């Protein structure tokens, strides 16, 4: 009987340890650095994404090793295989939604196929970050922290990518009567992709109310560059609220 009781207690202790390991770690430091999160369509500033896609959680499953972009978990059989773009080897799970080039810098928006109109049935699908892939003079970067992960009922809901007069531009617009739009400018500085400028515009249908905000990152700091890996998806919302100081934290 004592052996049974001892075995039961050991089993309960092991279960408690497993539960403790599965709990999220303390995020107080992250919260303190990021300040009070601004919520935009369920955006979570601590995880740098929306909390869910059509009611299911967004996961962070990107693997980028030896110029290969793929899932860090097994890829479903129907999306096995790869294609190439600018020296990248990209899993068929990621669909190239648009691309642009500016002075030798090549950039593309990649979306999980489960987060495009190519897939009608999303039950039990894998939802992970949309990506921005950049190539410049043989060097390659993949950013999981730039492209929106939100969904819309009648259309894809993320940034459009184009080549502007001053760099690669990511632009987004939402709303019907009341519109909210932003434009992100990206350039190469000191051998890496950097954020050059963010412009935010909003107005109502009668244009009686209109507000614009702009932040020039080329005048930021001593060297005038802001590495793109420091960008966060809620930057346009911070700018919209006039929180210019947040970009210097």
C-alpha cells in the first residue's frame, strides 16, 4: 500500500512539473520595455502579432537556415517541395504575394498558403507569421516582424509592396467611410535593411476630419539608421497616437 501511495505522489509531482514547464515565462521585462500595448484588431505587443487568425492562434514557426525558408515543424504533405527566388529556397507552404526591387535591393512578401484565398478550408490549418524576404548583393534576410497577420472578410489584409522613388514601400489601407492608411519606406544603410520613414494618414468620408503623422528615421540617432529587425507591427498605431518617443526606446 505504501508503494502505491508513493508511486501516486511521484506521478502527481511529475505532472505538476510538466504543467509548470508548459506555462508561459514571466514577461514583465518585455511589457515594461514595450510600454502599454496598443490593440489593433487583436494585436498583442508582447508577441508582436495578432492573437489569432479566424479564431485560431498565430504560431511562430519560421525556420531560415542556409537560405532555406520553411516551417520549423513538419510541412503538410500537400505543400511539400520548394521553389527558388533571388537565391532563397522557399517552401511551397509560403506563397509569394508580391515583390519589388530598388537599386539592387529585392524584397518579397511571403504568406503561409493557409492565410491566402488559395485555401478555402482552414480547419486544423497551420497559421504562422507572414514574412518579408530581402536580398541585396548576395546577402539575404527574413523578417517575421513586419507584415501584418490580420485577416479580412472579403480580401487579403496586409501590406502591398512596391518600388517607390526613394526605396521599397509597404503600404496599407483599411476602412470604407473612415479610412486609415500608412506607408513604410525601407532602404539599405550600412549593409543592412533599415526603416527610413513611416507616414500615417486617416480621414472620414466627408474629409472634415483628417490627420497625418510622419516620422523620419534617417534623422534618428547619430548614424541615421534604424535596422528593420527593430520594427514592430504596431509602429503605425504608435505614430497615429503621436507616440514619437516610442521609436527611441
